[in-house]
C-alpha cells in the first residue's frame, strides 16, 4: 500500500486531519486499532459550542443535552452559579460523534483500515499489524493522532507532554438541581489539583473527576466524591459505562520530526483549565492535514505546521497551563476564598459576559483589570499578574 498521508488514530483529531489532507489533494489513509470508531470512550463527552463549530458537523443525533451554565462548589460547600447567555456546551455521545466525523472524512475520499495497530515509522515506511497480519505502508507524511500514549510519538523519538492527570468516570441515575447546568466540585478531598464533575443528561449524569498524579488512585477520590453532600443527595445508585483514562497537559517543545507530525492529545493540545481537547485538537488537526498534503508536493515542510498551530492556540495553551499550575497550588482554604471572590455580584457579571470555556485567558485578563484585582493577585501571587 502506498499513500501520500497516513493518519494514525480515528478520534476527532485524526478524523479532521485526514479530512483536511484529502481535501487538499492528498491520497490519505486513516488507521484505527480498535474494531469500532469511538470505542473505548475516554472522555467526559462535554464539548463547547465553538468546538462543535470547529468540527464542521453541526448538531446531530449525538447531542444528548445542552448546557447553559454551571454550579461550582467550593470545598466548604459554597455554591457559585455561572450563568451563560446562551448554550455554552453540549453533552454528546462520543461514539456517535466520532463516527459522524469519520464519515465526513470518508466522504472526502479518505480510506480507512480498522483493527490496525501502528507499530513503527522509519522514514517513509509505516509498519502496522492489521487483523493480526504484519503489513508495511509507504507514506509521504505521517500524522500521529493516537492519544496520550502515542505510539507515533515514541517511534519518532519525540518528547511526551509535561504531565498527565488521572481520571475516572461512570454514568448513573441522577437528579440535578437544573438539568441544563454542569456541576463542578473543587477541593483536595475530591480532586487534588483539578476538579470533579456531574454532567446531567436524560435523567442520568456522568460523574467523575481528574486529579494530579499522587499516591492515591482516582477511584479513591471518586468514592469520596459520592459522599459529597450535593452528590449524595442527587446520586440515585447503580453505575454503568465506567471510563478510566488520562489527560495530557503541557505541549512538548517539538511536535514534528522528519515526516511526522503530532496532533490532538498526542501533542498535548488540550486545555489545561478544563481538560478538553476537541476544540484545540480540531483547530490544529485542520492545519496538520493541510500542511501534510502540501509537504508531500514539496510546497511546505513540517515546520510550517509547528509554526501555524502555535500561532493559532499556543499562547492560550501556555496561559492555561500557568493558570492550571496556580490553581493547583491552592489549598482548600484558598479555594474557598477564591470562589467567594468569584461569587461577588460584579465579578459574576464579568464571568457571564466574558467567560469562555475555550479561552479562559480572556476572563482572567478582565478580572485582573477590575477593581477587585488586588484580592486575585494576593490569592495567586504577584507572578500571576505577569501572565497577561
């Protein structure tokens, strides 16, 4: 087999990269190691409205619920209501969503091989095991969209992301206060260094968390989350669809080498403040597909991809990482104070006006320019002011 571009991994980033490679004239192959698209699920399944737009797919049967806001709970139980002016996010069925994206790629002329595991890339030779048989594929360019444990990254000798959060989630019957609001729980007892969540849909919720690396596993904190007064009053027992996974944070210094490009989770193109990867991944995947097609024709090099994706989202990811690190250093008392600060009427108005799941730096910039900035700087330290 011989292709201009081989894309490894048929998740959202891989589907978008292959679609754009084909749209730009490249003979493109998409390979996926699993027997079906979208399995196993390793995602909360909550995506922003801009993320859906970047995927160029529109609302479909994969939409299970629409979110208009969030309730954020401090460690001491204080509730902060974040109200959106319109639909802020969608709860989706990732299996149906991923399959819809791949179908769009196939419509553009992409070929696909299922049950095909990538093993190595050496120059223009891609080795795989397809349905138990070893095969070699000639490829002008290779795009690694194969997730946080990227085999393409390892084979190419590229560096991994800065850190990985451990996560766990399940679905269960749940009676939320408002089915159009996500519930977010903070505190070192339930999600040290990050946060926990309950995402409601159709009388159910996805209940889970992500946490900094540490001695205790995510399952330990998930059991503690179920004892949280809010969750305990709404969780109605029984569990299905257990998901265990990780979230890569912090992009490596290089995401390209020779004829290889990394995209999506494999490149750490994940929002450090929320753990969401579809929005950033889709933006970068489209650039990767276009550049790969041009590179095969000698019209570009992989360095163009590196430059363009960092220009598009690199600063937002860097600022998000610094915000993540700053928040991760707060103890429960600090978190209580921070959420009390956000709960002030004038601050809530700023959040409603400027809050953005995909660009948190916009909100933080506004907060630091407001009349209450001294309290924010005191919480995070003077260094936080220099982020902007």
